[in-house]
């Protein structure tokens, strides 16, 4: 797995260009920096002076602290009550989805002898976390009552469920709900705080919603394209090598379940990568790789550490043992994107990236 630091930085700067100079940028580095390696991701972005970093677990936040990151770290999910103390002691920003959560944070802050910063999440339709937007009138007072001066109300946010679906108007309905809830909270609740809504798709399609802070993930990692917007630069390449070449007669079966049988004389190459490296097994039906600048089909079921491709007709030198195979990336003018892999595998690029396994060495390029 090759990762281009310069492309990661370029994409960060592109986010800055899209949203303008005012909003803070919170690179989302959850799930080990979308599988790239959180430590190297933040080391690469640090010189660009982001407002802070977004994670989902306290463990991820602790890892950032252990790398010496003392910027704000926002945990963008509810956490188990047993984790609150160490999160507050480490100065993490916790997301609040219930008045009970504020009370827990306030108690932890008293125990730690420090103020705790929180971001209140408003659920405007995502359903997995946040305070129900329809009940904002009662939340404001309850949030205020839970605070005895130990809580700093730093932010309030919501999350879009269909921002990536450019044909959907749901994003605007969610914005209206968010604004309505904010009006109630401002009236009855804690007052002025940072407002934020946008993930990558949100900020790309509606930069006017950037507000005080944006939370880009997948855009930074170059793994998605949006019509009408300059593509982010691709950051990740996945390559392997041919470890065996065989000429087989018609009638030779291949792989678990022997789901593939050669129909003529064929040349097969075994490639040293499989689902144990995070290559989706579903790519076995319809997936391709690039060998010597040519797209060739994956055949049979993908094994844990081996994938077989049909290289019949690919000229000798580029298809011999030791030759490079591109699963994601460019070779000789051919290109397979993460989006292609996600489409054939029936999933999204976020999942493809985050499941690339630790067995694949991460090679960071300038
Ligand atoms: C993961 C996540 C993001 C980033 O989403 P992308 O689609 O990768 O840009 C932003 N906000 C929240 C709350 C998230 O959970």
C-alpha cells in the first residue's frame, strides 16, 4: 500500500479553498486514519495547522495524545460511561447525545479538577446519535442545569445522512431542522458556540454550509469523486506481485468451490494478495487488476492470501513471476480507482480503505 503524503496535503488545501478561510478544519482520522495509519496521517497534516482532529473512540483520542498532539480532539460518537473519566482527563471533546451524558462529563470534570469541552450533537435524521431535533426546547434547559461551571459548550453539530446523493434534497431538510433546534437551544440553552454540519460530501456540494467547522474524511484520502468539483488527488495505491504463472489446459478448476473452470488453454497468474489483506472477496466476481499496463480479470474465488488472474494474451515480460500487479492505482495508462473497487464489491470507498489489513505494508511516499 503506497500512500502519497503530498496528495494528502493537496487535498487538505483543496478543502481550504472550497470552504474559504474562515471555517476550522477537523480532519477525520478515525479507524486508523481510514486505514492509512493515523499517526502518519496526523504527522502529515500537522504543518497545515488544522483546528483539531475527529475520532470515534476514546482509544483513538488517547493514541493522538500519545503522539504528542495537543490540539482539540473531538470524539464524534457516544462513548461508554466507563470511558468518560480518561477522556476528560486527556482533554478530549466529547459529543453529547443526552442530558445524562452531560451529567457524566460534569462529574468527570469535577473529579479531574478541570473544565471539560463538549459538542452537542443534534439528530436531524441520522438516527444513530444526538439529541432529537424535535425536542430541543426541553434539552436547552436540561443541559444548562447539568452544568455547574465545569463545562465549556464548545460546539454543536449535526450529521447528514444523504449528502453524497446529489439528487437528494434531504440535506436541506436536515439543515432546517438543525437551525430550528439551534434557535431553541440559543433561546433556552448555553449560548454561542461553534456550529458544524459538513462531512466531505456536505462541504463539496454545499460549501455555504461550512459554518464554523468542517469535518472532512474521505475527501482528504482522495477516495471519492463528485461531479462538478475538481477531483481530490488519489492518495492510496495498492499493489502486489505475481508469485506463480501456470499454463493450464481447458477443464482446469480454480479456487474454493471450484467456481471457475478454464474453457480453453489459459495462462493464470497467482498474485500474493487476498481477503486477508483486505481485498473484498466480492471482487472475485467481476473485478480486475492491471498487469503490464493491461486490465485482466480476477478469476475464481479470492483466497485469504492469493488471488488468481487470467493473463492469457499478456506479453511475457510483464506477466512473469515477480511482475507488479496493480489492484488500486495506475499502470501504463490504465487506472483502477477505489471507487471502481467499491462498485464491483457492492460497498463504499470508506469500507474498502478501512478494511485494508495490517498485513499490507504501508509505504509512505513524499
Ligand atoms: C466519519 C464522519 C465524518 C467524515 O465523513 P466523510 O464522508 O469521510 O467525509 C464526518 N462527521 C462525522 C460525524 C463522521 O462520523
